[in-house]
C-alpha cells in the first residue's frame, strides 16, 4: 500500500487513504533494469548473435581461425584450419584422426610418420605412401603398389614385398609333408630340388636326401630329410640367384603295403606363401615322381612366379600324373 498525505478537519494525518491502490514496483528485484536505469552496470561479455566475430572461449570445429581461447580443443580438428589442441604436427589435419606427423594427413587414421608425401593409408613408415593399400606400410621405401610394403626396397607389385630386392627374395623355403592310410608300414617321400642346368631330376647336382647341402654360386642350399609321415621335410635356398628352379617329389619307399599317401607341397618366399599344391600317391606309385613346381626368379608380374610342373600324360604314366621314375627332363 502506498502511503500518502490526507487532510481531515485541518489536521495532517499520514495514513493509508481509502483511495490508495496497490501497484507493482518495476524496479523491485532488478534495480538495474531498463526501467530503472539509463545504462546497465557493465557491458555484454561476448559478441552479439550472428555478429560474425570469433568467440575466444568456444570449441573450434569449423573453418574459422584456430581456437584461441583458454580451453583446449579436446578432439581432432575436422575443419580446414590448423588444430592447436591435439594436433602436434606442423601441417593442417583434414582427416578424422589425430595428426602427429609433419606431412599432410588426408586419410582417416593417425599419421605418425615423418614422410613428406600425403598419407592415404595407415602409414607408420618414414617414406611417402602413395598406394591404395588398406594395410600398414612399415617399410622405409616408396610404396607404389596396392598392398602393404614391409621391406626396404621399392614395392611395385600387388603382393606383399618382404625382401631387400625388388624381385629376388632373401630366402626360398620348400616344405613337403605327407600322411597315409592303410597298413602299419611307413611310406617315405623325398624332395628333389634342381637348377635349370641339371637337365633332369636324376642329376647328381640336384639337392636331395643324398646331397643335402651344397652351394650354387652365391646361394646356399640345405635339406632336412624327413623319413616318415607327419614330419616336415624342409629345403632352404638362401640368397637365390635369378633363374629357373624345379621341385620334384619322389615316392621312395612304400614297403609294398596297401595305402594312399596324400602329399602336400608348400613354397614360401621370405615367409610368404607363394605356392601350394597336393597330390595323392597310391600303393602302385612307389619309385614314381610328382613334378611338383617350377620357380622362376625374379618373382615379377611380367612372367616370373611359381607354378605347377607338368603332369605325366600318355603311355607309361601312372595315376594322377605321376611319372614312373626320376629320369624326368626339366622343363626349359
């Protein structure tokens, strides 16, 4: 109630007169409102809405200037500007992962290398990764293929490059293993490994159980001879030179027993399987030969590689393409 002066019979009384009314005070609870003051107590603390000015305290996720406020940007910068928060590199980060390298990162994974080219894969090496492979490039050389490059030489093919030479592996490994079904006698198979100059699989220059260590030029060859099923027979050809090599499997001793002998051949170049095949000898194949594989080095896509040897066809041949003896001429 608002107090006002009233005159009654010449006497001034300070009372609440009947004609007084209740009114809301516009300044109550807000002494600095527009109705009570011409100026606010302080200026506004940020740019106006849609003013176009940068907010120095906001998260930077757009294409404006770096986030210059006191709050770090906790997420990778997906805009077109440098990220001064979690981006520890010196280049723009336009991907969806942190960029910790010194080269442009245009992929979707972290770039941790020091290479100067764009990173389009998950590149952990120190060289430009210009291929379209989705694996990890861990080498120190230019990778221009479509596969991961784990070696230290140029990789221009579509298969894993694990050597130190564009085409020649450091090591070839030929593995033979076999099982059997039938009576208790244990069949024995033998690897025969020949260079082209040997002429045939029965040449004394070929590597076999009777010649289990030798050298060909700068290459060294060794054979571990297994004499029963379920044990791997392994040939190692270290530092192979360019040329053609032949792999045969000889059915040595079957003891005239009645059984089948499934044989399995696997060839690896620097640990990578480049060929595998299988053939089943039967009890009548004792003394026969499986022309297992031909290896052409260098392993290039323009003719080099590993492929199956020719089977025996026609009169005198045994089942499944087995030759009746080791006296088999090598393919030229």
